[in-house]
C-alpha cells in the first residue's frame, strides 16, 4: 500500500513562475522544434527519420514498397513515444487543437505500424521481422514498448482518448503471451517496460500488466548467464554488447540481492524505479530494502554535487565509490531524469526529505542543464569542467562537449527533458487519503486527492519564500524542509494578512501542519544564503576545492564572466559571497554571485620552480543550468581554495 502517491499531472496548473515559464517554453518552442526533427525538417539537425519509420512499417505490413526502409538506432521509436508523452502533459496545461491534431495523426501512424499479433517495433518490422525477440540484450524491443506504454497512459489521462492505449494493451498482451503463456525466457536488456507496465496497470486495471512487470523483475539476474546463452543461439548482433558484462545490463544478481549501483546508469535507475514502484504497490519489504541500499550507495558515494550520476563514458556507467571526475564526467541527462523517477517512487514508500532533496538537485542542475535556455540545443553529457581545446577534442574528453548540439543520432535525452518539465507537478506534489504533500516548490494551483486545494505563490528557486493560500481545507499539509536550508520559518494566518510563526511537528524533514482551513495562508521562509560546498576527502578529484550553492542551485564559473579565463582563479577560503545581479547575456532574474578570489599571474613555461605572483580579485558565478549559453568558453564547478 502506497504511503502517498504522485498527483495526476493535470492536478497542477501553473500560469506564472519558474516552472510555468519552462512549461511555456516546451509548448511554444521545444515541442514544435522536436517534431520538426522527428519529421526530418529541421535544418542543421541530426537526421531522425522517426516518423518515416512508422510510415514505412505500416507499408511493410500492408505489403507495399517501403522505399527508404528503416533508419536510425534500434530504439528510434522511443523518441516519438517521449515526444508524445511530453505533448500529452503539455495539453493538460495548454489545450491546443493543433498540437492535439498532430499527436492524433502520429498515433494513427503508430497504430498502422502494429502487426496483427500486437507486436510493435519499426526496426524489426521493416528489416528484421524474422529476428523478433531473439536479442533481448541489444534489441530494445521491450524498451521501446515501455516508452510507448508511458505515452499511451499520459495521452489517455490528458485527453480521454484511448486509441494509443488500446494499441499498447494489444502490445502488452502480445508480450504477455510470449513471455508468460508461451514461457520464453528473458528480460529486458534495457529496463524500462517494468515501470511502464505498472503505469499501465493503474490506468487500465488489467492484471496482466502487474503480473508481467513482476515477472520481469523476479527473473532478472536469477541466471546471470542468460544473455550469454541467448547470444550463443544467434549469429547476429546490433552493436556488439558484451553478454558477459552482467553489471552493465543489471543482470549480475536477483534484484532483491543488489547492493551497489553498477553498470549503465540509465538502465540502473529505470530498474530501481520499477523496483520501488512495485514495492509500494505490493508491500514487498525485501524489494524496498534493496531500493534503500541502492539509493544510499548512489547518493552517498556515487553522485555528483549537481545530481548527475554515471561517471564514465565507458558504458555510460557507474564505476566505484567516490570515483567522480569533473572533466571526464558523463552524468547523462537521462540518468538524472531517472534519478528523479527513482526519488519520486521512493517517496511513495516513505516520505523522507532525502528523496525530495535529491529529486530537486537533479532537476534544477543536471536535467535543466541538458537543454539550452532557448530550448533548441541539448546536452547528452553534463561535465563539471570544460576547457575548450581539450573538451570535445582530446581522445579522453571527446564526449564532454563545450557547446550543446541541435540533436543526436541517439536522441534519448532531449525528449526526456521535455516530458520531465511538462510533468513537473507530479514530482512536486503528492497525496495520501488525508495528507497533501509538498515535495518540491512550484507556483501554481494544486488539487490533491486528499481533497485539499491550494495556490502556491513563489519565485523559487530564485527566491526562497513560499506562500500557500488554501482554497479548500484538509486534515494535513506536509511541506519538505530542504536539507540545504539551515534556518527556516513557518507562519500561519487567515486572509486578513496577519501571520504568526508556528512550530509544527517535523518528521523525516517534513513539517506537518494539521487542521488546514479554507482561506488560511501558510508561509515557508527558507534560508537561501549562498555558501560553499565541500566534497568528501574520499573524492580524489575535488580535494582542496570548493563549490558554491544557493538554495538548490549549484553554481559554476565561466570564462565569459571572468576575463575569459578561470584556470588561474582560486576562491578565498571562507571568502565573502554576494549576489551580483543579472549577468550579461543571460535572461533577467537569474542571480549571479560574486566571490572573493585570487588570480595567479600567467606564466610562459610549462613548469617552474618559482611560485607565480597572485593578487586578490572577484570571481563571478552563474547557476550551472545556465552554462554554455553565451558561446564557447571555460567552465568549472569545483574551484581550488586559497588561504
């Protein structure tokens, strides 16, 4: 039984504020731009061919000439699914006949690409129909089905239209028949369908969804050599994944026995999300205990200060405890999206501040950094240090780009950012039968399943006062007190404007305010004083260094703000940090910071025996999510300290 659950996306409506502005950007620029890419109509962007793949799959099933056939990655279908999901969430906030018509037309093409037995995958339908279900290690058939199931549920909940939901129920029944009724062995090489099946179960009530999700979780890792045996049965591959790398594909042990976050970071957190969701759905204590172990390993030993996870390009993966290099960081955008998924599902098992803190950290830093401020360029990889001439060029740094590309051949991250931003309300707010939960802070009107209705007013994360005006009362309102806020105040009062400080019960980092009345006002004042952050002495790459954080925002230093060069800068130990107002070239309202620092004089030789001269100066910093928006230049999150 769930402790609490996310509110439906449509239960949060925002007209003003930081999140509302981002949701408007998604609707006005990102969704149209990304659809143009899916249709191969965007100039200067990587070819996608996603829409054409669905058209060609339909032709193949009808026996027609398929023309240019299939193009792209084996998981290309998922780009369309995530775009549809983002569009669905957007429609709940911004009803739009044109967008809905475009989505309906795409759904029609998807329906036409479904085989008569329910199978749906354009790659294998167009060119490899005789190879269906033979390569679970690399084929991504279940991964693509999972993303399309998520899109189907989102579109149904947003519009009431069930055409795609019926398509995906047929697809689910096909998968159920293959793996359950016919008893074929196997589980997804890339976890995703497990979490999607649980969403399908809640939307449809079909018990096969729950049974299938449980099956894929229960059989994973029982035979770690499954993928090796599978590979021996075929004479073909997609790109040559090593079937013996059990940790990479999360098959090293049964899921209830997992102790450390290993392997491909996105696969990992998608799997852990499904595990946490299943634990809350069924009350499986051993499954939740495994989730707790994995959560602690990630957040206490394998997570960047920005909420990024997965430290190496080799396998896009976790490595070992405290291996968190800055300049070769991978920290895939999708991985931080997945960390938000995981945190949200952990909150549905236990309401604890640490889950909300990490969800917030990942969103405001790595997830938002994955998209340029104008919504037309995207990062797949999110390093914490970029030096042009090395980043993107040295063989060890090819993956760490100094500027966001327009698109990718493997384009999982851009639509993932879009669907996360448009569904932000469901991460921010949750509800049990008698309690409304405010996990994150987002301005807008919220209707909770508990019956409570409120309007949140705040300029968060730029300002740290959060006001709640209650338009329909309830038994209890629980508000997270972020771990970064050393001091806080909570005030309550009526509509006459008189507020008095209160001391509610604090439990696991949440303030529980009881007997909340209609017309009441509640104010939370957090401590947004910027300060230094220091890494564990176990992290080699940040020894003797400091980062700067203000509220949930981690800051970085760019050359454009610091005379073109930051490598010679060192922050003064315990130096003064002040707000610096708007920074040139960035939108208004995003506060920069200025910090006391020292700059070392330039030198000619590669090495020298005499210490270069140093002089005091001021270093300027901007929120990490803003970096890379003002041309190619140096960037650092962690800076050396100067005594």
